[in-house]
C-alpha cells in the first residue's frame, strides 16, 4: 500500500508559509525603521533652518483635440488647451497669443467677444436689409432726415446705451445683482448668475427651457456672431475698394461679372 503523505505535505506547507510570513514581517519592520530614521533626520535638518522641499506642481492634462477642425488646431497649444477646457460656448482652444491665460482677463474677453458678436449681427443686418429693400445704403443713411434731428437721436442713443452698459458692467462685477429691473420690477426674484445671458424678460418665448437647449443656443449665437464680425470687416473693405457702393449692390455687380468685378481687380 502507498504511504499516506497528506499529513507530511500539509505540515511542510504550513512550515513554509510561516517561514515566509515571518521573513516578510522582519523585512517590513526593517523598512519601517529605516523610513522612521530618515524622517527624523529630515525633521532635524529642517529644524536647523532648511525649508521643506516644495511639492511638484500637478500638470493639468490637455484636452482632446480629435474633434477640432484643422484650422483651430493651428492656433492652439498645450498651454492654451490647459485653460481653454471646452466649457465655454464655441471654445476650440484657439488662443495663439495666450490672451485668455489669466482667469480674470478671460472673463473680460468672453464678454467682449459676446458683445462684439451681437453688435456685428445687428450691424450687418442693418447694413444689408435696408439696401436690399430699396432704402439708402448705409453710407448715405446719415444724410437723410428722420423723425428727430441727428443731435436728438445721438443724445437718446447715448443715454440708453449708458443705462444698458453700466448695468452690464455691474452684472460682470457681481453676477445676478441687476437681474431685477428697478423701474418696472421685471425679473423680480430671478436668481440667474450666467453673465451675458439674461433670462426672464429677454427670453419671453422660453427658448432656453433646459440646460442642453441653452448650450446649443449659446454655441449657435457665438458662431453666427463670429461670422458677422468677419462679414463686417468685409463690408468695410468693400467700401474702401468701391466708394459709395453698398454691399448688396457690390454683390450684384460681382455676380453679374465675377471675372471683372472682384477683390483682385479693384
């Protein structure tokens, strides 16, 4: 009959396990003792006047640029992608001059772009639509007589713009502080702190009914606004090349004879 070796094997395994465990405990104790001595020496050195070593700064991981168009990628870098993290409407990391590196300056630049975009959209529409329906082009608009003298219109515009711009500045300094209209009480109780995007009175149709829809509208607005700013620069350049001709008439001339009437032939 074969001898029963199960008891002997079990005893051997237990002995080996106990030996390894004891060795691990002794090694851990030695490592802990060495670590404690090093820490004591470090404390003793710092106590004599040496400052503790500064912790290495944690580098923020750059955002993924796989979804960006090649034109935007040309204007971004690891630095710009570290602070332009995609949270802003129309943010593609495009900041070749690092104008938005400072957080406070970035807040100002965001509002400046938003206001210029809105004015450009109004301006380009105000230039093109009157000329398209047969009214004077925008270069001649100042020579016509309106319901009030030019000086009166200028004063009214300055007063209204001062009212709006001062309140906008106050909202930038303290978001949500001017939500309620002091004259008529509109937006009373409004707690919105999203600077540049007032709700209530300015969203009577309730387009921004949820955060997803609001984000989509913000993106559409800034994209159209950027296009309008470029369009206004084009209108100004066309005015220099074709003095006295409005953009709509210049477009008609170009369509009628593109080989002769174009930016290179003027």
